[in-house]
C-alpha cells in the first residue's frame, strides 16, 4: 500500500458516517499521507475522514470530488489503524463506528487560535437570579476549570447575556487563553514514597518490564490497601522517564478526582483526563495533545483506549474485574481485553490491578499468558478484616426490618469506641417492589417487563431498566383501593430509615449513586466520611470501590445472598468479588476490622469460600465448573438480542436464525434459543435472545457473520451481537 498520494490521485477515505464502505476522493492540493485526518464533502455537508488507502475506482473519475483539506492534527498511526480494524472485526462493528469512537472530540479541524474563557470570579454579584445561581454553581462544581462562553451557557442552561452580566460585576472572570494548551510536564521523581520490601520488589519488576520495550501483561494482585496504586504509579514513573505515554483506566468517574489528587502528589502536576464528565474543550485539548505527545499521562474511562497516542508504553486497568469495563451500548467491547490488544500492537505493558481478579485474568495467569505479582500484606499495620456469617435463620428480626440483633450490637460497640460502621446493601432506592395489599397488584413499568422501584427520596417510582419515573400513586392503579400500596423488600433508602430509627443519635450518611446531583457533592460527602464525621454509612456498590475510610472498622452486609440468585454464569464470581471488596473497606488504618455477612444459607459454597478467604480454592472450583460447562473463559459465547415493537416479528426472526444454524454447526458451535430475554420488554420493545457457544479456538466471528447474513432484518427490528457477553438481560 502507498504512503503518499499526490494531488489529484484517487484515495479512499474512511468517514464516521454510517455508510459501511470507503469513499473515493481526489487527493487535495499538496497531496496527502495515508492516515491523514481530512475534511471531505459528502452531499451538501463536510465530514471528517481518514485517508485509508488507494482509491477503489470503478466509476467515472471526472465525477470524483476532492478532499477539502488536511486537518492540522497528527495523522492516524499504523498501530491505531490496526487496533481499530481488529476491535471492529472482533466485536463485529463497522469501521465507521470504530472511527466515531476514535474521534469523540469536537472541532478537531479548527485552527489553533486564542479564545475567551470564563472562570469563577472573586466578587459576589449584587443580586442573585436563578440563572445566575446556576452559572456560579457550574463554575464551582468544576472547581477552577475554565469554560468557553457557549459551553458555560449550555451547561447552566442560560443565555450568554447572563454570563456577560456576571463578568461586568466581577463574579465571573473573562480571560484570553490559547486553545489546546499542552499539559504540564510530570516529574517522575517528585513525591516518590518509601516502599515496603514487597512493594519495592513489585515496582522493580514492573520498571524492568517497562524498560524492556516489549509487550507484556501483568496481573497485580493484592488486597485493598496493599499499595497496588503506589506500585503501578512507579511503572508510570518509568514510562515518563523513558519518554513513553501512560494510560490509567478507572472503572468509575466518581473515583477520578481522588486519583488525580494522588497523581499530583506523586508527579507534581495533574495528568490529562478523559471521561464523560470532561468539557468538550478539554476533550479536544486532550485528543490533540495525546496525539502530539504533549500529554504524558491520561487518566480516564474505557474510551480513552481510542485516543491517538503518539507512543503508548503502559496501560493500567485498575479494578480490572469491574463489570463496567464492558460497554453496554454502542460498540460492545471489553476495555480490559482491548487494553491487552492495544498494548500488544504497540510493544507496551499492561498492568491489571485488582484485589479480586476476574476468572478470565486468573486463567490467563494459569495458562502462562500473563505474569502475576502478588502483594500479600496491607501497607503499615493494617490487617485484613475477619469475616463472619450471621445466620439469619437463628436471628429474631421483625417483618419489614433487616438488621439482626447481632449486627445491631456490633454497630453499638463501634459507636461506643468512636469508630465507623458500614451497612451495605447493593440495591438502590427505597423498596424493590410496591404491591397492593387489597388486590395483589404489583406496580410495573409501562414500557418494560420490570417492576418499578420506589425512590422515596425523589418521591417517585423508577424503572431501573429504562429510567422512566412516575409519582407514587395515591390509590392502587388496578383496584383503586386507597392507602393499600405497600413497599416490599429493602433498598438503601429504606435501610437508612431503619438505621435512623435504631440509632437515633448516630450521624448517618447514605452513599448511593442516584442520591448525588453532582460529582462534587459526592466527593464532598466521601471526604466528610473519610475525616470520620459519620458514625454509620449506608451504601450500595458505590462504596465498595477504592475509597479510603480510615476509621471504618465494621462492615455489615445486609443480604449476602443477593447476588447468588439468577442465571448469570458469573453470579458466584461476582458475589465473591463484591463481598471481599466491601469487607476490604474495614480496618484500613491501625485498628483491625470485621465484616459480618447476614445470610440464610451459610453453608452455600460461595459463602463458605468468602468466609474462609481461600481464594485459590474458590478459583479452582469455579474454573473446574466452567471448564466442564464449556463456558468462558474456557469456551466462547456470543449473545444475540433481537428487539422490536412487534413480538411475533422478533420471534419469527429468532426462529429463522435458529433454523439456519449451518454456518455455526460447521464450526462445532451450538445455538440456544430463541427465548424471551430475561427482561422480555424494554422501552416498549420486545426482546428475544439467542445464545451461541463455541470452542475457544473456533472462528466464531466469521461464522456469526455468515449466519446473520442469511436473514433480512426488518426496518424497525434491531439485531445486536455481543461477543463475550458479560451481563445477561
Ligand atoms: P491499593 O491500591 O492496593 O488499594 P493503595 O496504593 O491505595 O492500595 O495504598 C493504600 C494506602 O496506603 C494509601 O493511602 C497509600 O497512600 C498508603 N500507602 C501504601 N503504600 C505506601 C508507602 N509505601 N508509603 C506510604 N504510604 C503508602
Ligand atoms: Zn421501564
């Protein structure tokens, strides 16, 4: 393939338009390199594209239009092109969608110039209006970030004249700023900590791997608080020293600000950030600077994998077992696996950090594909908490209450010592079910096959599938009986009620992702808890991740059996990970902690494994079971969901596919279904599922493509294929 095309030569261009083919254009004045980002005319519009290769031709060349211009950004590198191509082939995603993923920043073609930016000023405005309050709130929420006029107006939902008014008064400051500044240099030797012996050994192993300049993946395993973050920051430091870029992926935006603070303490400056909470201007800056090599470290969400790194040397996937690394909409990819692919194309190193690794990574270590480093003890004097079961069959708990007498006395004990307790329940809202005591009617979503969850805090019912909410009805929608609607089962909000009643003098905080309007409010609450200003924390999964609460010494799990139900093949693995993670919140500082698990089945093998803490045993048993069943990571799976407004139509398509399974059976794969999906209706669309199981080595993607190509998908029906599905819904 050619590298350079002279003016007028025919080139093929990949655009982000959903066309599923390359388009031919003539190279512009001055010619263009393969990989160049360009602007091309498409009908009446101008769209972004990449010079992909030789023109395809086969039409009247005098009709070919010319590339408008080459954009002033670094051309797409060869390894990026390969990465996008491979991810596209693996996930069966068209290249146009892959390019969209790789160019998620606005105005990439804009010329560098000065612009006005706005920050919080120092003077209070003479009078407040709602609009003014919103503007100042946005500026405060993003602490110190500068916005352009239109960004700020959009985020505050006001007109630009409101902002100009605030500028006049000095409540908002206006300054000139060059577009897209490079990020400040990070200093690898700033703020280095004295490492413990096994931390130091782990860090040296990673540094040596960085220096090797070769590809490699290391599972960095260690209990929460053992210093995994400190250790992988040393690998980042080595990347900085040898002049290569590093990327740290975090599973949740809520964790970023705490992490950025740590990076600043370690390297003296803040890194680049890339996630959905970052302003559009910052996104473009990040995208461009990553391409120039002027961003040395990116901290971000999974889509940061698709930034145009000039020389990516290290990818850290923190909390690698976290299910949020699997994208649930749009392009279905697992960021952990794609990080490994990206690194292998770029002679880079991957560090997968976790206290509770996924079975996939564990199996890759067993198979010798990944290396493993284990940090065995907690840093300093902190020890792992004891874990004990509370057998709920022997506890006297009134109906509509969930805290057992044993857990209650443990909490009282902590309060007397001035220590903190966490009451953990992985369920948002007040009650998962609302039922009419007169007729038995259960309030369900109008658009989904799901019950509405009461959110008392918002005074509404909410569908956790589609997000639809409605006010809590006064009378039963079915029998019109008054005052008969009853909540059934607990959510965190209801637990909070019980805790308040049981411990009227305690200072209480509820941590649930839906109770905080902004990332800043959540951050403040977390800091408050960290300072020890709370006696009892009531929380969902949100608290299981990463935060550091030094005075927390007791974790009470309300329903340890919750995750064990259901047909998900990873149910045991997930429960095991979640329970160990939550327990790991206790006893991070000097005082030892304890975790109490309320369970109705203390003899269940997963509960027993959690209590004994014998992870290797658990993994071996789990691996043996999955091997026997031929499921991931020992076999491959693909989930096919067909959805549409008409139930018959989606079933017909599912049946048609099931009847024509030849392309799959030829490679030894099995097809199951069609069956109604576990959630058979979402947003008014009926959903039917097929499941394909194949050998690990079978050429699954090409067989799937041949298979679905046999049927015609009606216009209003959607067929989506999820390779390696993580969730089954
Ligand atoms: P993990 O990532 O395994 O949960 P961290 O790296 O966050 O562990 O370490 C837990 C806590 O202990 C953090 O507050 C961290 O700063 C501190 N810590 C760990 N190792 C050291 C060290 N060598 N020197 C000083 N503090 C350390
Ligand atoms: Zn719904």
